[in-house]
């Protein structure tokens, strides 16, 4: 995030090379960037790993994100970091959370 709190363009190495692993919002982060932001925000972020291997993993990740957000009492503008071994499924989670009103959903790619 920039000094004004808005997402900045992703580092080129964070952008997936496979187009099916990209998101509509194009918010990507390396694990190091995500961890640095988490430290800066005193842990007021969400981390959710997308499981394997089908649509049920996407739904489960969305449910876990909603549960974590409620548990931590965070607003929809809190940063959300989505990880997973299958970046295509993780990208689907990012897109669906964005559709649900989450404002800063990042796909963690490295």
C-alpha cells in the first residue's frame, strides 16, 4: 500500500505468468510484502489459504475469510491475503471476495 493507504501496482515478479491465475483487481503481493504490511498494521489483516482441488475449496476459503473477519472485527477494507498451491483456485477466491465487497484482496504469489 502507498502512503495514502491505496494499493500500489504489483511488483512484476508478483504477477502470475499464467493468465488463468490472474485476478480482475490485479492486486498481487509477495509473501514478504504481505508480512511487512501485516506488521505495519499490527496484525489487522486476514490470511486465508485456498485448499485443493475444486469449487468446494473456493467456497470453503470464502467462508473462512468471512469467519476470520467477524472474529477479528475488521471492516471490508482490511487487507486480505489469499494463498494456495493452486493459484487458479486462489485467484477465483480473490475475485469472489472482491465481488462480495472486500476492498483489498491480494493474491500472494511467492
